[in-house]
C-alpha cells in the first residue's frame, strides 16, 4: 500500500500542506507502526508533520491506530491512573515516581510507561530502579495500591521504533506527543497529560475533547506529568468531551522554595524515600495534584 499518497498531502510545506481526516491519519500511522513502509517514507512522514504540525483530527487518528495495536493492560475493575514518562530530568529531579507512589499509597492503581528519548536526561525508570521497582518485561494487570512501569517497547514495539527516529533525525515527531495522550489500559483510565509550551496545551486539550478521554492536563516539570514542586500550575480535567478547571496557576513571588536534590537518580530516590517516610513534606503543588487526581477517579 505505502503512504506516499498521504505524504503528498502533508508534505507541501507549512502553507500548502493539507490536513488528513481521522480515518486517513489512522491508516497512515497504522502502516508506520506495523513497519510496512520504508525508512525513507517514515523519515518523510516525520519531517512533513514536524513542519506542518498535527491537527486534533490527525492526532485522534494516530491514537486510533495506536490503541488498536497496543498490548493493553488488562481490566482491573478500577479507574487506573496513567503517567506517561518520556522527558526525564535535566535540571530538576524527576518526581513522576513520587507522584505515582503517593497515589498508590492512597489506593490508586498506577500505570507508568515510557522510554528514554534523550541520552542526557535522568529517567523515571532509573529512579524507580534505585527505589527497588523494576520495569515490567510483559504486560500484566495492576492492582489497587500498586505502581507498575511498562517500557514502550513492551506496550507497542512499533511506537518505540518511531520514538527512536529522533535519535537519527534530531527532531521530535508525532509519536512524542501521542505517548502523552494514549491510554494503555483496557479498562477505565485517567491519563495525566503534560505540556511544556502553551500551544501544546491547546492542541492536547482539543484532542482530549475530540476523543472524549478522561484526563488531567497540566504544565509539567520539564515535560514530565508531575507538578513543579516550586510553583503550582493550572490543572484541567477532561471527561466525555468537556473540560473543567480544577486548579488555578500560582502567581506572584514565591515566599519559599522547597529544598530539592539534583537530577541524579540515586539522590532523587533518597529524596522520594524521605518524603514518603514523612521526614520531608510533600511539596504543596504535588500534594494538590494528588488530591485532584483522586477526586477525578471518583467522578
């Protein structure tokens, strides 16, 4: 089949490119994930979409194709919290594992998924490993009070390959946005999506609205789905195509900045252990995020 007919539409430059409808986007992305197209076509697709940008309909189609191919986490009778962890830490500690463990301590079932997309960043997987939590080698059910980490290649090998294209061409592609939107669970889930730039808040929110997914969206810490421990970000809940704001962004000068370790995995793990033991307080923005997530699980 090939995807050349789609590349002709999306590859006409920023002003001349035509957007794909949802079904065409699903067909294109499905072929890419299945590995039935050439490396040259994959590169052309990635560069064309980087220049054009994804529409909500296109991203919804990409999600349709991905969800159809995922090795999905089995039904557990709960609303599972999904934490995509792909950016890692460069300057601040990656506290996505802390968020997951705090939620699990309150009885939530937590699925984390991710892979390293940049070699210079500290990943959640490395922090969890320092905490004694190993990544799962196969998909399995996640119970209440449990945190499980599923590498992307376990959930969908084709998606992992597409993320790796960045190492070759040096640019992000639609997969890097998609992983922050997808639901790897068979049953009900609350996806915690994060963005780094305001324009992604708009596009991600539009996709959550279009697909009707249950999600919490916030400006995360260095692209991770955890609130910045120094300043509370705005948080919005999406459900059944509707959006409601549950947390206003903190403004003004900070009265106090919490002491945080550097990004090193072992130092971050020690900090998380200190917070979980009560030796150090839970940073207020993360405590608020936990509260909003737990409330969303009951609605």
